[in-house]
C-alpha cells in the first residue's frame, strides 16, 4: 500500500515518525491526530469499555513517544502502532482478570455528597440502533481474544489479511482461519439480527 | 464431506477479496449453480455489513491535553520533581484519575504546606476501571468520587494555600481543604490553563 497522501501532499506516517525521531514535536501531534480515533475504535470494540479503551490509546501514544527511536522503516508505521495498541489492549484484559482477585473497600468516601451526574444517553438516540449495537458488541466480547482481535481488525477496521498478519505476527493462513471461525460463531449468535439485515 | 464445504471455506476470503484469481474463478463458477453456497455468501456479507455498521467512537475532548500533560509529567519525573513516583514509568491513569492527579500535582508544585483543616480525599494513579474494581463500585461512582476530590481542592491552593500529596508507587493521597466547592470552576480553569501551557 502507498502512504496516505491528499492533494495537499500530506506527509506519510513514515515521514512523520522520522521527523519526530529528529525532534520535531509537531510531527508527533500529527501522528496522534491521525491515529487516535481509529485506535480508540479498535480498543473500544475489543474491550467494550470507553474508559479502558481511552487509557489504552493514551498508553499507546506514550509508548510511541518514549520508544520513537525503536521504529525502523522496514515496517509500516501503522503496523507498528497497531501492534503496540493490540498488546496493550490484551494486557488490559489480563489485568482486568487479576484486578478481580483483590479489593480495597475501606477508603471511606462520603457517598451522600456526590452529585449524580447525568450519564444517560441523548434522548434523540435511536433506541433500536443502540440495542442492536449492544447485542453485537456483547457477542464480539464473548469471542476468545485471538478471534476477537482478528475480526475487529478485519471487519470493523477494514484491514487486509496481510496487514493483520504483520500486526499480530502470525501467518496469513492463521488470519484466514481465525476470520472464518470468528464469523461462523458470530453468524450463529447474531442469527436473528442477520435475518432482518438486507 | 459435502462437496460444497470446500467452496464454503473459500467464501469468507472471497468476500474479503483475499482469494487468488484461480480460487475466485472456481468459486464464482460454482456459485452460479449452487443456491446453498450463495446463501452462505450472502450471510457472510450481511454479517460484515452488520459489523461495519457499528458506530465509530471518538476520543474525549481532553484527550490531547491529557496526553501532553502525561508526557510532560514523564519528562518532569526524570527531573525528580516528585521523587516518590517511579521515574521510569508513569502509571497508567484513568482519564478522570489523571485529571485529579494532575490537579493535585499542580497543587504540590505550587505549595506544599499542610492544611489546617480539611477532608482527606483519596485519589489514586490507578485507572478508573481498576479503582472501580478495588472500591467495588461502578465506574461512574468512581468518577463522581474523583470529582468530589476536585470539588474539595480550593482554587487558591494553586496559588498559596495548602495541600499535600503523599504519593506512593501505588497511589496518591491528597489532603485537601473541604470548604471550597464553589471554587471548582476556577480550579478547573487554572488547571486547564496549566495543561494548555504544558509543552512536551
Ligand atoms: Zn455449493
């Protein structure tokens, strides 16, 4: 694939990271702008929590910042950053399990003092659409992580099998078979939604 | 084995445009005659459309400011501003927690004296979700608790008044004046200004 370019001749990701390696901080800001939402979507669909997803994306950029010198042009920048984000998302999942093992309950807050902030959805939200999204999301989350990451990268993010293989460091054949199995599973679980889908 | 199974295994890759030209030709020839395989193909396409229809989310408005502040914090930590923080790593914050932690850090940078009276407010450098598990409380309750902390840090602490943060590698304990709920907006403004001015 060719680097993304617009009429304005935007620099490629690889040019940006190289500029950043030479100390250009504006180039880093541009990278953040370019990737923050797409990484958030990946992490959000993988983890199912906006908060955790946003943390993962923050951590991803912090790693890019810290380890900028480690990037080499042999790999595409997008592959590199997705690998970092994917690893952090999986670490988050493991931490979530570990966190359940211990708890601190004696920090003593005065519950009554808190205002209840309005976290409800916009009333104009389409209820059916939201429900459908929730059903799909919960089925994605039920997939084992290795199927989940593949199906999100493929069907939500639209990456090619080759890119996915590079990001996850697995053979293309494995990507293919995981995509197949994840889809078969989702097809079964989302049968009712698929019947109404044109 | 059902002769169609072999074809059906090719369908997902076919729908993704990831088959070889040869596989594509063989499959297309079969699809013309086989309604069952066409139905499989249609299901795969519908599933893909369904997944693609998931609404996209975007980062919160504070995302950039928080990232800049974290980077600045990391750079600062290397300079031993807050020696009890590990200098080699900034713990991963929840967004609300980071806001609270940054506020508290801003407070320490500006003062360092202990308040005469005050509520003890505890926030931590854990992610919000981690705090939620530890506190056995939902995330939004944790957010409210963090806001509670913010509410209790008076604006003037940023200038002259007192606050103390004893930080451990695990968390940050803040002792803050409890009388200044009304100063919240001013506090936010001052903190926002500091974050804006922060450079890498
Ligand atoms: Zn057939």
